[in-house]
C-alpha cells in the first residue's frame, strides 16, 4: 500500500508531456480539475477521452498510474456510500432509516469518477515534472503576487520540498515496516481497528527520521548560503516554446467544450 502512492513521484521518460513547460502542465492540471466539477452526464466522456490521450502522450505505464488508486480505496468507498445513503430522491431500497435512491446512486457515481480522475490528473503532473521544475513553475505563475509582498519564492520552495519528501517518507515508512515485521510485527491480519493500532509504532521512528532529514536539509541550504529568493537567478530560466502555446490553445478549447457541455447544454 505504501509503495502504491504515486503523487509526488517522478517517472522519467522521453515524451511530449515531459518536454512541455512545467507552467503549462500546472495550468493544465488546474483546468482539468475545474472541468471535472462543471461536467454533467455526457461531459464525462470528454474528460475520459482527454485523460486517456494525456496518459498516452506521457508514456507512463497505465498500470503504474492505476496503482496509485489503491491508496484512496477507503476514502472512495466512504464517499460513495454516504452519497448513496444520504441523498434524497426516488427510493429503490429501504431498511429502517437506511435508504438507497436513484439520485444517490447517480451522485455517488459522479463523485467516484471525479475523485478517481482527480488523483490520476494530479499524479500525471508530478510523474512528468521534476520537483525543481515544479518550483520554478509555481514561482513564475505567482510572481505578480510579489507586488503585494507575498513571499512567492518561499511558498514555492516549501511546496517543492513537501512534494520531494513524499516519496522519501514513503520509502522510509516501508523500510521501518519491513524491519518491524522481521521482529514479529503484524500489519496485515485483523480488522481495521487492529491494523490502525499496529501502525502506531511506526509513527515515532518515522517522525524522528523526518525531523532528522529536515535538519540535514536546513544545514545543507545554510551551508550553500541560501537566504530566500531575493536577488536569486535561475540556471535554466523557463521559456515558452511553440509546442507550449499550442498546448495552451488546446487546453482553452477543452475548457470551453467542458463548459458548453456541462453548463449550457446540460446534457
């Protein structure tokens, strides 16, 4: 389960999506998330076609991406169950205070699709973009906020470090689990409550490791005379290419089509 989380990991490959400017991928991810919440009914076909096309362009194995959905199975089941049982409408089954409605089933289906597509879309951005490029993209996109004294560089740096630490902490957790299993710990048997209790002994060594890594990172940044973003320059400044402007045009067409299908036509 720990190794199944794909958000924050980078998958190296030679693809068009990897070569795109990170700002395009960041904006594209936001546009895709917005489109998921304006779509209705047939609009999901457009979102599905868009997602499949982008996955094919990324050359990231589909099995590798699907693996990341295992970590949200519990959240997905809880979300869909609550929508099925708590949405009023035409009742198709009832037992006491519990009832299932047609409207609840439809809403649960839409919420499940949105959650799955949300995870896949967000994973694509991190799988095809290195943390350093993500930092540069966020800093460039938020640069106008410098005029109102928002610490743009520091915010981008914190988000980049957080993304970079996700796979590191997952790997550390996996090592701790294997070490404790070699000493007789059991993380698989029993019910949900027992499994949660079995995870508690992982927290202390994991937090100790996280704080140690954070301290090492702080010392390394200080040793390299890092004092924030003021006066800093980039070794590889971001520059838009022709393919990036074409990607922006395609994203605008996709967003417009999503709004027309989901809001205007209401198919």
